[in-house]
């Protein structure tokens, strides 16, 4: 069914369009692509059951799901890719078996450089379609919203960590719970003994 | 040889849509259709298929297993959608031949690809699929997308493709086929005979050509028949994938 709906092809088509549009809007130059002509980087993501191959053709990147001619194959998950972006902890992730690289590691670094080098001037792109004034106003609104969102996010994070710290003091610990169970058992034993004595006295 | 083809071979007649015509006439009649629609072909493809033809073609490329250095024949290649992709994937060492029987389609395809800067590894050949002007065992991959149903003698064309394929090479036939579900079949019929010709009239100013398109799809062999025809031509490990509920099928066969 998935094959009939061609989800794989739809995803590669969409990715190819987005990547090449981003490259065409990049305010930095894409000179790094020149040295990579016909090179192929393949990503095997745990979340997908097919590979994603990125092939450099002149100043463009083609995306398909053919993995046979790859110069470098990276096997990982989307989450690990995010971690990699944040912390640059390549060696650590390889040691933890969260990331596997086969082939030319330099190629992977060059692709990463291209991605890091991407910078799009959204305001001037929008201004081409909406005009300068509307873009400026939209930019201000977006900036205000982004600031508010950041504030809200930070506030929620601070509140929740504070809540956790204070509430933690009130929460029954495992040790206390075990003590309580022990005391209940002792009381239970004592009541049983008392019942036996009462039974014996009543019989007399 | 398929039953209808066999019968047509005996009485020297064939189909042109729902009409039965003399075999010698079909090629020129089909040529007339494509001379007429060539300039609007890409726009009409997008409109008629709602852009899904791009995914069908992408599926074909993925199924081809193309490698750098391969020699590919894009038969009935028309405006060169598959050629453009193959050209990028086979690289400098490879070669793609865009072949079409129709000069108008070939001209539109050549202009489009040159405008995209695709020149280094593409050649253009005006050729009839039944009599391919290439040496035996020349190509690693042959594709024919939405072209086989317009060929007068399909068996002869398949045999010709088999001849020019290298041993180990593969043929991929992307073509309209028979929808798997009756409800989809009815909706597809309604769309093909009521909406498609009107769209053709409105956009390409040529309703008749799109009426022919709808009729030629219905007259084209279904999935199993085409598979059998490929087997008869000598192809091995033949298989097909239904796409979009069988509206389109991709047949694949190897020459060993």
C-alpha cells in the first residue's frame, strides 16, 4: 500500500525541492558544492525503512532512495542527528552505537558544512512579494511573537523545575514507604497475638 | 504474442483509440496527435495527473537501479522528464539517449533539456520503437514511459528493445493500466471520458487528442497481458508494480 501511494518518492521529491530552494536563497555562496560534484551521501535513519541518498550535481542536490553508489553512509536516528547538531559530540555518539559512519567521513563533514553555511535572508525574500513596509511590520510582529514565545517557554521551564524541586520534598520516599509497610506488619502481628489471647480468655 | 495483437497481425489492422485502422496508418495518426499536443504536453501532464506523474517517474528511476556510467535509452522519451533525471545520475561516464518517433516532441524535449543546462551526456534520436537503430547489446537500461500504448506493433517493439539491451540489462515500462478496484475503475472512466477531453479542449485547444488518450488507455493490454507479452519477447524475471491503485503500472523485465 505504501508503495502504491509512493510515499518514499513523495518524501524525496519534497526534500529535493526544499534543499535546492534553500541553496538558491542562501546568502553565503555554495562554493563547497563544487568540489563534491557526483559525490553521494546516504542516510539510513531508524525512523525510515528506506535510505535517503543525497547526490551533488553541479550546484544542486538530488535526493533519491538508491543507496548502491554511496561514498559515505551514515546510520543513525533523527534524535541523534539533532544531538549531533547541538553538541558536536561525534565520537561519543559513535562509541554509544548511536551513530555509524561507513566510507569517506570527510564527505559527511563537508555536507554538514554546507548545511551550517545555509543562511536565508527571509525579510528580503518576503519583501520581493509583499513590499518593504509590509515585510518590516510582519518582521516586527514575528520578532515580538518569538520573544513572547521564548519568554513563555523559559517561564514554563523555570516554573516546572521549581515545582518539581518543592514538591519533591513532600513526596514520600521509598525508604519512608518501606518503614510504613514494616510498621503496618508489626501492628498486624500484634493484633493477631491479641486476638489469640482474647480467644483463649473467652474459652475459659 | 497477445491475442488482440495476434488477431491484428493476421488482418493487418490495429487500434487507434476505439477505432480499428490499418497498421500502416496508425503511426501517422499517432504522430498527428503528438504534433498537436507537444507544446502543451508538460502542462497537460501536470493538470491531468494532478502532478502525480512526477512520482510515477521518480518510482521508475528508483526501480531502475541506475548507476554512474550506465548507458540508458529513454524510449518515447517525449519532453525528457526521465532523461533529465538519468542524465544527472549516470554522470560524465554514462550516456542517455532520448528517442522518440515524433519530431515535435523531440524538439520540445531537446529545447527543455538544453535550457536546463543538460547537454554533456545526452543524445537525441528520432526512432521507431519497432526498428531501433542501435547495435545489439547496447544499453544497460531501457525505459518507455507512457509510450508503448501508442506503438503500432507492441510485440515487435518489445523484441527490438530486447535486442538492444545488454545481457543483465533491464526494461522498465511505465504505462497506464487497469485499476484494481471496480469503484476506482468507474471513477477513472468518468474522469477520462468526461473531464479529460474538456480539459484538453480548454488548455491545449485539442479535445480530440485527449479523447484518443482516454481510448488508447482502455485498449492497452492490462497488467498480466503486458507481463506475458514481455515474457514472450524473451524478458526474464518480469514483474509489475501497480501505482495509484493500478491506474498506472510499472513493468520490469531483465535480459540475461
